[in-house]
C-alpha cells in the first residue's frame, strides 16, 4: 500500500512538473488592430511576426499543430516578436497585407519591425528546425537594420484591377489590362509593378523581366515571392521551349533561375522542370 502511495505521489509530481512547461510551450498570438499591433511592438521593443492563413489550408494547420506549440519556437517568438494571425479570406487586414506584398501561397509569414519595415517574407510549411533557422536569421538581419524595399505603409494607390484582385477576389484579369498599366511604368523594379507582376503572375514579357532580374528582385523584395513566380515561369517555358525542342534555351532559363532557389529547393525542383520540358519535346 505504501509503495502504491509513493508511485501515485511520484506521478503527481511528474505531472505538476511537466504541465507548466507544456502550458508555456505555445506561441502567443495577440488580437489587435494593425496600428495597435505596431504600438505593442514598440512598447515591448519587439519585432512583428504575422501568419497569413485560411481555414482548410493543410500546411497552415500543420504549422499550428506541430511548429508554433514547439517549446523552442514559442519561447523564441514570444521573446523577440509580437505575433499576429489573420485569415486572408475573412479579415480585411489579412487581405490588405496580402495585397501589399503580392502574396500568392499560404501560409505566408511576414516579419517586420515595429515601424512596419519588412525584414523578410517566407511561405509554405516549415519543419521546426527550418522555422528556427528562419526566425534566427530574421532577428540577425533586424539587428543590422537590413530591410527590404517595401514601403512601411498599407495606404498605397494601387491600380484598381490589382486592388480588386485581393480585396474582392476578382482575379480574372486580362493580360491586356495588366499590360496597359505596366507598360506605362518607367521602372518595373519599383514596389507596385513588382507585386502586380508577381502577385498576378502577369506572364509574357513581364515574366522575362522577372527571370532576367530575379536575383536583384529577390534581394530587394522577397526571395520567396520571386522563387514562386519563377516556378510558374519555368513550367511555362518548359512547355513552349519543349515544343520547339530548344534545350539550349531551356538550360539558359534554368541557369538564370537557379540562384534564387536554395540548394535543397533546386535539388528537388530541377528534375521536375526537366521532366516537364521532356514531356512537351517532340
């Protein structure tokens, strides 16, 4: 009987020890307005982490289940960031942030300082280790004041077709409409032309612009946004050049795109690109 009581006491002690740690192992996402969120970040001298998601998104759910509750991840985020979530289908702020940064895949993660300057943008599911590397890199870049070229405000005069694509989900936009806007822009490397081209996958000569300037655009705005655009561009090039049987031209496309991909991404993707070329080759 005494042994049984000792075992029960031991179990209780273990539970009491583990439970607080489990409770701590959760990323704290706050609910506030965008301006309120920035004020909290300023008051606490922290960076801002935004998780853009939608209900039914499998990678989003996996991050919620496996990554954000992880003790290392949650402790790091809670220490260095004010964290915020927004459903891009149901909440205006989620739509506005997607509009601002030309978001195309989910989940998308935004990392900003308290003034709204973008430090980095990432997207897709991450493992715990991958996410830890990412957030560590973000804090290092913030300490060096290494920011992207996006402006810090959400109040920008976007072309109506682009705003409607994100705010009203009117994404059936003709190339002619986008071309009429973009051909009037003196510098396609500026913020608004960049998000129009990448956010709406404009194609045509603008796909060639992204391909030819991929490395610079990735450095200026977002490697992830440019990489995602390049994937679409390469698949289209695989078809058009495959039909022509022009392997040399397709290899030149691959050479231009490769620097924007990580080694792991490129190892995984290059064979898929090549298979698509071969599929259309006569």
